């Protein structure tokens, strides 16, 4: 009998009881005896020389324990925050990698750059005193945007990065692309901006540093998606603490969307300061600090061209992108606009030749790094906008031009011209499922009905494919990653048959405590209540690379399966011994171990007990215990893909866009928990819609000040801004190279949604001759676009 | 926030006495003041919490309209059967302020005393011939708002209640800021017999009456009567959400929608 809480069951998230009743345990909830509170003194300037820091007035304030600066860190030989990925430019030179100190030393490079930390008995005392630290700044001209950074007259953000260029990289066959363009019958072109976004995790970042003088062990409790990675980066590169003396704990974490992958300066500051002052030190960002200092996402300026033959077959794609790195290189920043972006530019299409150039530049803004989708939403948006323009050039239906150019399912596995090899996918099927969900044939009638009411109706398609399950370590290593990207799991059966799973994946909203337990319950036939999932503590988990890039199930889940395989092999040995049968005669099904052809069998619980009470084990052949560990390194990326369709209505009088229908058809391979998958899709869609219609991180180009530094000006999507979604998935194309056949679902919604919405916006405005609009499609932008396209109205 | 002395008087007289302290501030629902304090943008010596004063609360039907206590929360106005019956457009305005959390805390008196140019209530005070009663006098709605975050209130003067006249027809149409949900433009249209009042909030530094709109609607109370009319972009607010000419355009659009909704 199938386990009611096994694979495929919509088990309600076990962790939600604690989250919804306020019993979560987040970093800021931790209180330690004798704990102090840290507040950072941050630069109000985007670019300035620090001529001096006078802490005297602050030190005299009540409750102040210490005021520490970059000079103090330098004296203690604290290093720079490392970058985890190295890119080489076209000419073979390595990217510019200027130092990024946890506390700035002689220059600040963005508003929010930390120059000192004040540690006091209470947070309010630390805040009071932080205002009294006198920093002598000499303001310098600022570079507020990527386009400004490469303007020849721009000031240098880093003296050793001429022209503010971090790298000038390319991928693909330029000669083949040039040749294809030379013989193209038609060319579609687009210029677009993928605007900067602020991640806005519900829980602000926080870090608690502790030092135990008796053992010499440090503990950092932090809001991280990958505690082992932080242990490596901070221990080895910044503070010089060996792994066995550094514990990193990432307890309940309230959302990350990528922004909590990275190693931030505050983590090093509290850990270092804890030893320096001999007391625990806690720092929690307030929301304003989150806006200023969480690594931001996106921020691309691109030009793209598609060459086509006379029938609308894609011949070649040429892309040029300017990517903003911000003031310093965040942990994985260089990889995002390169190997997570340009490698996806084939999309779902069999375009035979692709060439992409990416220039990454430094600016006086917050660092930019991975944000939900990380490079892949940028790729999808660019391709899918361009394909819509191509449909216009060809006079073809937008679904037909896609269908004509899809990589056919029977071409799988398919080698793209930009390095990746797709394993499975049936893109036409996704579209076939989607079209009836939105009654595509009835659209023109709905459009006419809207027009009769004075409204403009549009429909937009986006097909996407992403490379997830990051990553095969050998591939990542060859491309410049300075880390492996495997995952680790340990499955520990206890004597009475309950199970603790230790996983290197980290849940910060994904529901691993439920999904991973379902996999174990299914395999061994144990009640889900008897399975505990432990994550987020380097002292408990053997090792881990954490959660990002929709990798938890594909990589962490696969490691779990490998560990369960080992448990099963061991259990089989024990069963054979107990049942006095040959190991080869033991059959395993749903956690029962049976001697083939007999009614002699044992449950996994019996075996677990015997494993820990080995009174008659042949100890030469059989060890006690039932506790196995495995590492899994994937053979390939996984390739979730899908088709998203958005239908919307625009009020031309105000420019307000209202989404009336949104259908998402996704291929995530096999699905463990449909309820959680649907939730992930919903959240992702809202984030994508947020980028399309609402969110925009604005810096003043001249001053480098963050204009949208609060929710008064940075518009987050809300529940009443989005419709009820129609979500479908199919399991016909499971991943071929991992044991669960899973592809990952965490980022898909965000990747497809923005392009689908914007294609629909442009479609709605097509009567005005509009072929493109940059995100977000705010009411004023839409209204102005319509007005400017309508001379009669403009003259009114 | 910085430390302050918290006081919670139970009568207006006590509050009036407490507010005499230098740098003292009155606390209504705190929807502007508390975020300001949290951001350390204000440093009052004393915070005089008005929530414990019964005489500042409640909604009463009075001759020709409603009187609403200054410490009446937006949600109470929005959900009041009395308001819905006497001036339903006012309940509708309250229901559209901010979000649920803001409506459950924010107060009428706090809103109009703060006189945020994007607040909703100022349009009602002006359009509905409001009379603002304080502990010292009564101020006509038309005279109450004097500029951006500025009112006719004297230092330490405490609003007790606002009286709204019952219009024959009225509606409030708001174009909300998608981020903050304040009014980018809010237009309150109210018709009293032959008189029509059109009060515009959000668009300029302070609520104002659109005279030309009023004249056109007095002659012909239909949306079409506003065709071709504009308040003009000069002097209107401009920010990253809406330029002055967009706001000017929206004033006409929202005024028409208010007329249509008023029926």
C-alpha cells in the first residue's frame, strides 16, 4: 500500500505550525548571557574618502562597550570578503577583483558601506552611540548607474579597475553568428533594461557571534542559505579560523531569494568582535539597512538581435549586455550575468548560432548578486521579448513562431550552442496544455469586448528553460567556480526505528522538513512523524553546499537517496543475518525485507533495533549501527521548463494594468509534494509580476543615493495585485540523470512571469504601434507611452 | 527611537496641559508619527497618547450630517452603519485608506492634523463643508489646511471632532500610490443642492478645490461636463511615482469617476 505521506502526496507543511504560531526560532530570537548588540556606522555618501574616524563621543555614551573600525580589523589581519567565482575576459585576463573589507578602510563606495561598528549593552544604546561616531568624509564624484560607469569621463570606483570594468566576457561562435546575420532574410532587434530589484526577504539579515575562550571555538548564528559555505569563506579567507573551531548555524530563516547565499561583512564583524570584547555580539538589520545593504538583483542593459530566414526560422542570436556588479564583488556576482545567463540564451529554441558579450562594471551602488532565478529571468526576458518582436517582424502568430523554433522533444538530449546540454523537455506539449487554459482562440473576442468598454486587452506568452540543480562540480570548476557544488546527506535510523536525516540543503521557506521526510517515508514505509529533518548547523550536518538555484531536491534529495541506498544495503545484510538467508535472496519493498519465496520478513524497525543491539552479529562481516552518509555530485544541470501565459487589461485613462488571467504550465520532472510545488510557483509568479509591474530599485545617477529605500517608494506586489493563478504541471519528462527524476521548482515562476506579463502589456498596446516597454510597466509609464503614441491626445 | 516621556491623559483638559511641555507631541493612531520616531527623524520630549480620552471618540448623527470624534479610527468610520447610511462616500473613503493595519490604528484627527498632502481625509473635510472643533474654537474646513503638512491649528491646540455635512450626492475617487497606498490623486465630489464641491488631495502641496470643475458640475452634474477641463500641471507634486502633468491628467479622470460613482 502506498504511503499516504509518500512521494506525490500533498502533505501539508509540517513546519508551518511553528511558523504560523510564532514559534519559529530565527537568529534575532537567540539570546545569550552577557550578549551585546552591534550597530554599524554606515556611509551616507555613495563615494568618499574616509579621512578619519573619531569614536571618543560614542565611547562616552551610556552602555557602550566598544567602537571598532576597519583599522582595528586591519591590525588583526582580517581579510577581504572573498569572491567565489572567477571570470576571465575575452583577452584571457582575469576579472578585476578589488578587496571588499567587512569595515571599509580608507574609502567608502556605496551608501550603506560600513565604516565602524558600535557595540553596546542594548541595541538602542548602540544606535544612540552610532550617531555620535564622527567620520570625516571627503566626498568624491559617484557612479550611480552602469551606463554612467562606462562613460569615459566617469570617476573610478576602484583605482585598479580601469574604465570601471570588472570583466569583458563572451560566449559562443561570433564568426558563425556574423555569417548567419549576413544572409538573414529578416532581423528582429530590441534594446531593453532588466531593472535592479531589492530582494526583500521577510526576515532581515542578522548575525550573532560567540567565542568560547576555553575551547577556542567560535560560533556564528546567521541568516544564511548555506552555513557550510559561510564557514569556509569566513573561516578560511576572512578571519583565519579553521573549520574545527568554527561552527556556523543557520536556524529558521525567513526567506532569502538568493540574498542570503552570500558572505556579508556583518557576519565577520560580529564573530571577530565577539572574541575581541569577550562577549557574544548580535547584529540585526533594520529594514532600511536591508534596502541599502542586501545584495540586489538583475540590473542589466542589453541589446539583442535575432536573424531569421524567410520563414521565420531562427538562424542566429546576438546579445550584448552591460551588467552592474555594484561597488564590490559579492560572493557569486560574476557568475550570474555569465554562466547563469548567457548559457541560457538558447531558451527553448534550436537557434543554431548564438554569440553573447557581457561587460560587467563597478558602480557606487550596493553589490548585485543572485536573486531568485539569477541570470535566468534576465535570459528568459530578453529572449521572449525578442521573439515577440520577431513575430511582429514576420507577421506571425506569437505561438506559431515559438512552435516553429522549439527544440523538438525527439531532439533530446540537445546540445545548445551556448554550452548546455538539455536532457529532457517537450516544449510543444507545455504550449498545448497552456492554450486551452487561456482559451486562446477566444482572445480576439475578449479583446474586442474590452475595447468596447474602453479598455486595452493583451495576451502574452513566455516559454522558459532554466539550468537548475546547480551544479556538476567539474563543469562549475571549469567555468571558474572556486567551490564544489555537490550535496551531502546522512540518514540515521535510531534503535526504535525513528529516523533523523541530516541534509546539507537549507530550508528558508521551501518546506524541506516535509518534502524530504516524504521521500524517506516512501522508501522505508515509516510514518512521516517518525522522520526528522535536520539542517542548518555545521556541527550537526556532515557537510553541505546549501540551497539556491532550485537545487535542494535535485542535488540534496539525490544525496538523500544515495544515503538511503546505503542504509538499505546495510539493512539487507542485517536482515539476511537475522533471517538466516543469503543476502541475494532478500527482497525489499516499502521497508519490508523478505526472503524471496517465503513469508519470512522483517520491517525496517526490527532491523534498526537489531543494528543497535547486535548480540549475535558476525562482527567481522557486519558492523553495528544503521547510519549512512552520502555525497552526490550531479552529472548535469536539471532543466525545468514551461510555458506561462498572461492576459491583462489596461485602462488607457490611467495607465493601470490589471492581470485578469495567468496560467503557468511547468515541467519540473517528478513532483514529490504537489501542494508545496504549487506554492512555490505562486510565490515565484508574484515575484515575476512584481518585477514586471511594480518593483524598481532606483539610485540617483548623480549622487548615488538610493531613492527607493523604503516601502513608501519601493512597490512590492501584494495579494490584491494578482489574480488566482491557473497552475498545471506534467511529469512526462522526468530528469534522466538523478535518482528522483526531479528538476526543481523554486525559481520557475519568477523566470517566466515577467516576460509573459510584459509581452501581454506590449500586446495590449500594439494598436498604438508600441513594440517594447521597459519594466516596470507603471501606470504613468503606460499612460505616457499611449499618450506619446497618440498625437491627437498629446496635443489636447 | 529616542527616549521620551509617555503620557496618557483621560480628558482633553489634561492633554491640553500636557502638550504645553516643550517638544511634546500628540499621539493619535501613530501611523505617521511612530514610523518617524522609529527612523529617528523626530525627537519629542513627551508623547501625549490621546487614546484614553472618551470625549474624542465616537460617531454621532447631528443636524445636517455627522460628527466624528477626532480619535475615531479609520476602520470604525469604514464599518459604521451610521456613516454608511448618512454619508456612504465617507465610509468608502475610510475603507480605502492605507491597508487594514493602518485603518485599524489611524485616526481622523491624526490624519487631518498631520495634513499629509497625500492623505485622503483632507478631501472629505473640504468637500463635505467640514467644521473642525478644537479645544479652543471651530475652524471651517476650507480654512483648516494651509499648506504641506500645515494647518490652521495653533501650537498645542487639540482637535476634538469634525462635523461633516450630508451631501445629496457624493463620491470619492482615488488613484492610489501602488507602493504606499496614499493618494497620488484623490478627488471628492459632493453636491449640495445647486452647489457642487470638488476637493482634490494628493495632487498638490495641500488639498484644494477645483473651481472650474465645480462650476461646470453645478451647471451639469455629469462626467461629460468635465470634458476638456484640467487643473493644469503648474504647482502640482512630482515624484518617482507620478509627474505633475500625469497628476493633472488624473485629477480630471478621477473627478469624472467620482461624478459617475455619485450617480
